[in-house]
């Protein structure tokens, strides 16, 4: 226990990042989960909250569940000991690395009513499908990579608000003028598309893509075998599938052909695609008519964020696909996005968006209600043409 306390003190004291990511957590809840892909900043977020946000009356400890301490001590035992020492808050990192996590979290919640617990887990973790029922106990939040807004804030030190989709649609001309009065967004946009989604770009821009590929390999070689029970000998097939997607412009899957190319059954291809989406490596774009997204063949497949395309093969990045990948990534974080029968995307089953360059015509949408162009390389929009970068201010 003393070694864990020493490690907690060292981790908090050495933290040099104070950028606050999520603002909608109700910290009064007794059991809070934060899930997300590797590299999005979950650990830093916990440590920052402890150091800069937690009340001075609170007595907190941060531990990682892959610590050797937990090979001979149960999580319930640790929580009870911490409470006896006057502890009020537990911050548990990488909960998925503890075998009996769901049952013991339930036990802690039920037994120690004065203890507040915050835990992080992989995006592959199904919080509500563990052995114990946490649905009435845990409040779970998802942490995504940096939005374009957050990236600009880090780079400039200036603070900008988020906007709803309706606010952007109805007031984008006014909003863009307010933002451009402060910064020139296009001066940052290309950098964001190349290396700005994962906070570890702050460590080194030079090695960023190599670290990102290492992170993806860890998802494939460790997280999927551990959390989805994919046999290690089949991981190379998943890597082959990712390579197919990365080199398509954009990728419109022929599932039967893919099955032949990577030598697996058709149903296995669909399973792999869903695993990769859960891992935040790809995004599946389904049609409005898809009744079950996990069973239906997606209309298109994108890499989860343009940064991944640059990391896999920078020379092969196609501008149109990068633009669409950015739009889908940022908008899908908060809104329902489907493929459109007349354009690129249908959002909330109401708004139709065509994504393109600054001279993109709206001709094909002239008979479509609530239709808009998300145009790249524009500082300001007009009427139904909205600057593409502005969709990076949704969160």
C-alpha cells in the first residue's frame, strides 16, 4: 500500500499538463467510468483532475490495475484499506486489466458508500456486460481524441466555446467571424489532420506517427486478444484488413471479396470490422435503412481519424477521403451520422452534407431540403456553405 501511495504522489507531482478535456462529468456520482482508445489521454485526465480539480478536503489515490500489487491483493481489499486510512476517492486506471473488475466494482459500490470511485477502461470494454450488473451503479463517459477546437486551444493558449450542430448551421457566418478575429483556423487545420488528434503529439511531433502505429499495434496484439479473445495467430489478418481500408479511396467494402483476400469467412470479416470500430481504428458508415449496424454491410469504411491515414501511408492520403474522415469523426462524436442516398452524409436523419473543396457546387443537392456543403480551405462560409474546419468545434 505504501508503495502505491508513493507512486501516486510521484505521478501527480510530475504531471506537467493542465489541459482539461471533459467538462460534463458530474463528480458527485459515486461510480464513474471513463472509456476511450489508447492514447486519447485518460490517465493524464485523471491525474489532472486530482491535482487541479479535486477539493482540498478530499483524500485521493491513483493506481493502475496492472500494478504487481494486485496480483496478490484484491481490489475490494485495497478499497477497504484505503477507506480505513481516511481515503475518500479511488482513481483506478486500466480497469480492464483486472480479471474480476465488474464484480469487485459492484462490491465496492455496495459496501463502501462513502468512497467515490473513478475508473478508466479500453474503448473495447463493455461496462454493462460484465459478470456483475453495473448499469444502475456506474455512469460512463467516453473520451475521444482532441477535437480541432481543443488542438487550437493547446496551440494558441486561447479558449473557444463548443457549438451545437444547429448553432453551426444557423449562425456559422457569425461564429466564424468571431473565431477568425482571434486566430486563423486554416493555419492550424492541416497540422491537426496530420498529427493533432492524440495528445501525445505534445511529446514529439517527429516521432508522433511511429508512436501512433505502436499504439495501434498494442490495440491489435494485446487489447483484442484480451478483451475480444481474438487468437494472436489471426492478428495479421486484421492488419491486412486495415491496410486494404487505408489504401482505398474511400473504402466501399465488398465483404465476399475481402473474405477471400484475407482468407476468413464472410461473417468473420463483419466481426473484424466491428472489432476495429470498437478499437477506434476505423469508422463504419451505415445506411439509414440498416436495422442492425453490427450485421449489415457498411456503405463505406473510414479510418477513425485522418492522423491514422498519415501514419500508415502519408504519400497515399487522398484529399477527399481525409476531408470526409475528419467530418465523420468530429460530427459522429455527438450526432447520428448515416450515409446519404444523394450525397456524402445524412446527420440526425435530417441534414444532408456534401464534403468538398472551397469551390464545391451544391448543384446535386438543389432539390434536397436541409442540405449543406462542408467546404475545405474556407475561412468564412455563406448561406448553406459551411467551412469544414468549423465542425471541429462541436466538442
